[in-house]
């Protein structure tokens, strides 16, 4: 289920939802009219249950959407935070000697390029893992260079500041990985889908009792439900959905570093 929600083609789930919700409304209306003739005597109770079910579905959907939206905003902030950390580390590389500084910056540039490749290719697991492994190796190399320089001159405040910003760069990379690999829990999304489907079923049963199905209103309910749920899930697919996290801060930083060589 997690793969269908977050890993599959972003068109798959909306198409499946359209079909399921349409059938959930249409089948009861077509085949349950005779079975529900006695329900007309309890129409008030049925309306109360239907209203409660639709309200519950709306409530859970609103909570899920808010959670996905907050995760999307957090990912955008992490992109800016990582770009700033790498930019500051680049500037403080001047605290190293000329030869070490040039080498340090070459590795840092390759590190940022690898990070960008990883963020832009999550749909290719092999390439994604390879670029992340490469960035990890470059983190270790950067740390060795900076720590060796600091050990040789432990009272150098500039080198201490370089270590601090390099540590921030490594820390934010871990935060980015966490943000990219965690989503709104699958159980919550599944519950939302079930409740929306039950809401559609209640509409189909109500139409069967009334022996009338307003096609236009049914289509509006189905399309609105699919659009809102799809947006909720898309917010939580940072680089594989229709709404992706803007990586321009990292791209601009990379361009600036490459031009400075």
C-alpha cells in the first residue's frame, strides 16, 4: 500500500480512486433500490449516520492534509538551510592553506553536485543510493581535511568556525534524508481513503432510497474528493509528485561555487 501511495506513478492512485468512488455510488443506486424500500421509513436516522460519516471523513482528511502541508514546508526550509550551510562552509575554507583550501572546495563542490543528483533522481533507487553513498564519502573526506588542519593548529579560531559550519552541513544532510524518507503514516492515508469511500457508499445508498441520482452532484463529490486526497499525497512526495520542492537555492549555490573555481 505504501508503494501505491508514495512510490508508484502519481496518476495511478487518482485514477483508481475515480473508478472506486464512481462504482461505490453507482452500484448501490442500480442494484439496491428494492432492498432498501424499508429504509425509507428510517430516513432521519439514515441521514444522521450519513452526515456523521461525511463529517468524520472531512475531519480526518483535513488533519492529513495539514500534516502533509507542514512536511512540505519543512522540506522547503531544509533546502535553504542546507544551501546556507554549504555556502558558509565554502567561505570559511579560506582558513585552510591555499593548497588545502582549493582541494577542500573541489570536494565540497562535488559533494553538493551529488546531493542535487540524489534529490532529483529519487525515482531511480540505484542512482539515488549511489549518489548518497558518494556524498557520504565526500563528507568523510571534508571532515578529515578540516579536523587535520585543526589538530595541527588547535588555537586557530577560523578553523574552529570551519569545523562548526561543516558539522552543520553534515547535520542538515541527515535532516534532509529523514525528511525525504518519511511521510504521513500509510495507516492515516488508508483510513482517509476508507472514510471517503464509505461516504461515497452512503451517498449511493441514499440515492437508492430516493430512487434518484443527481449525476452532476455525484461527479462533483467524486472529483473534489480525488483532487483533495491527491494533493494531500502529492505534498508528501517531495520530488516524485506533481508539486515538487524547489531546489533552486542549492542549484544557485552550486553554480556560484563552480564559477569561483
